[in-house]
C-alpha cells in the first residue's frame, strides 16, 4: 500500500487529471480578474520561464497524504525533464520524446503517457505562453510571494497547476497540482541552478528490466 501511494504521488506531481472526473465539453476556464500591475508580473513570469533552457535543483514533494519525498530535478527545454528520487525511494520520472515515463524499480513497473497531457507539457514547451489553451485563473501577490494558478482553457475541471515565485528577485520556486478530486501535491525547489549543459544520458527513458 505504501509503494502504491508513493507511485500515485509521483504521478500526481506531473498530472492534472489523475482519475479525472468527466468534464463538461462546453465548460471554459474563467480568467482571473487582473489589474494592470498583475498583468505586468505575469508577463515578467512568462518571459523568465521562457528564458530557462536548463535547470538543476533539489526538490521536496509533499503528497496528498502528507508524505514527503526528496530528490534532484533536471530540466532541459524543450521537452526533457528528470525527477531522480532519493533512496530508499525506487521511483524515477523522465520526460523525453513527447512522453513522460515513470519507473518503480521495486516492482519493475514502467508507466508512460503523452507529455502534452501533463503540467510538465506546459513547463517544457518550446514557446511557453500563459494564454491561449492555458488560462490564468488565479493570481495572488503578497508577502513577497507570487502564486499563479493555471487551468486548461477547454477543460478546467481536470484540475489546477499553481506556479510559485519569489518577488525579489523574481525566481521560480516550485508548483502545486490539485487534481479533479481536490487532492493536492506540492513540489518545492531549492538550490536552483540554471544555464549550462546537461548530459543527454539523464533523459534516457527507463524501460522495464524484464
């Protein structure tokens, strides 16, 4: 049961849907009421995210049940990311070639899904835009922190992805995913390094050993 819950938490860190409830086809995400200053911050955030080509950071993941796991995250835009969980966790997550692959070495289980069906698809786009098929549905700026809530424009019932930034200096700090059932998973980043070259071997998609 513990292993199953950990795997679900790993999936939740990149999935909006989980076991998503059926969404109404005509429903559209409702944009947040933004002031000109809010729009200015969003433009800055979009520009900064777009400028991140490579990133390496420690991450702390808090699952819906409160369980905390840690590891190292690697990002190489467009399209590549790796979540290497610290031992004793048997989990590994790699995004590449248009898909996300999860591996649980303890049971030799590998699960794959299209990258564009996950929040990682937004973060790893070659042209990152916070508009169009993505709607800014919430914006909070207080106590030196900025929280930017995003939903899929055509299917908001699938859940939300909230990006967190520090104000001064403006810096990406992590994200929170809430799925269709209201289950929340948080990813906090620390010791962040951007720029430079990452070995492409980091993004080799895992396969089942047997």
